[in-house]
C-alpha cells in the first residue's frame, strides 16, 4: 500500500503572487497539501505573458477568483480561512494589514492558522516599500557581484534569490511553525523576505572570507571558475563540459580521462602559479573532442566531469529519467512533450 504524502489533509490558502510564493505553494502541494490559490478576477497568471497551460507553478491548485478590495471578496477568503492550516502571502509590507487581514487579527479569528509572509526587501529600511526582482536582491546581497566573468556580473536566472532564497526560507519557516503547532496547538506568523533568504545562502562564503581563502574579486576563487579543476571548458562541437574535481583523488581521475596524467603533475593542483598554464592545457585538450564524447569517456572515471545540458537535454537525460525527475512538462516546441518534476504532478 502506497503511504499518503506527508501533508495530506493540510489546506493551504495562497494569495496571488508570482515567483517564490506560488513555488512554495507548489512544493507544499507536491507533499500532499490541498492548495487554494486566491486570485483577482482578471488573473494575470505568471505576469510575463505565459499562457495558463504553461503556468507550472500553479498547476493542480484549486482556484478562487475574488477581489479582496471588495467586502464580498474578503468574506469569501475568510470562509476559506476558517478551515485552513496555512496562509501564504507575498505582498509588500502593510498590504495585508490594509486589507483588514493583519496577522494578529487572523490568529484571533483562526488560532491554528500558520501565516507565511514573504516580502521582497523586508519590513524595515528605506527599500521596504520598493519594488524589486531577483536581480535586485542579488545585487544588494553581494551575490550578484560574485557571479560571472572578471569583466561583469552575470544574472543566474531567477533561481537564486526568488526560489533558492525566498521560497525555500519561507517553506522552512512554515514547516517549522506547523511542527510547533502540533505541540502547542496554536499557529503563528512566519515572516521573511527574498533579500533575507538570499543573504541566508551566503554564510559559507563569509566564513571563507574570514579565513582568507576567498577574496572579493570575481572569477578569482575556488568555486567561481578561477581554478583549472573547477570551471567550464568549450569542446570541439562548441558545447561545454563542467569540471568539478576539487579533491586530489578526483583530480587524478580527471587527468586520466583527459590523458593529461603524464603531462600535468597532480601535486601542482593547488599551486596558483601553475593554474594559467594548466587551464590552457585543459582547454586545448577538451577542444579536441565533442561534449558527448567527453561525457561518455568520463563514465569510466570518477572525475567529476559532466556535460553542460540545456533544459530540453536535461529533461531527456537517461539518469534524470531513471530518477523520475521530470514528468509531463510542456516544452517550447508544441510537438514535443517531455517529463517534468515528479513532485509537480497534476
């Protein structure tokens, strides 16, 4: 008998937002929760011109279309909150209060409710009321400056601040509060921001800075492409492989798979003076074969060498399919249907 998902029977009310809040709601749904998405009558969906059938962050959620600025809309929301376990909202600070839904009042009315609040910049400071997007939070957290080439930072999509930072920190707080509720029999408020979540991803880097094994120059550190054994190389077909052979035992395997074990001294791995020449040697060697040739050769070695796939290739890769990571994902080409994350099943 298949066990029920861990959040079966839990009801989540998600107020309309884009990005991290619907992602958090979708992850709760994937764990078995019943998620009701409350949207305005003219639902803008993702807000970026994406057709509803491709709005995967909201797939499988029930929908309630109401205007929360009207009395009947608020009444409809309150009826849903009467038996809800979690309320998720991603408004700017003060918006929920102006709607008459201040968390203190909500908890008086619904004592077991867990209110998860995610703003962009946080509730204090000069930017609290300002608009922002992933790239802005990355910029103020110091993260954006550390990613890219020596010439300029490069935005890493919106996967870091929105999803890795904001949504995941919100989820951790909500789940922790649900655990606390199971003990104390009372809900509560969880409040974070996308900026706070992004800063929360950086303690390791600050530790490395304090230990003087990281510096503030972009593309000049252990994990940012400066070292020959942790970077991306172009192959003969113009595609790329990613190398992450940090430990000596994996570096030895990398030298073996590339045939450079007789030409490069493994004892030089962490000697900075050798890195420019070593990068040139690796670059020249990887340029002799295609990406997939190198990927095939690497299967016989534990060299931390991987092909750099695009999204469509990743969704078809045998290892990813073996782990059922993709299921029924609509793709940009209408004739092609590929798999999508099994946790996002309709």
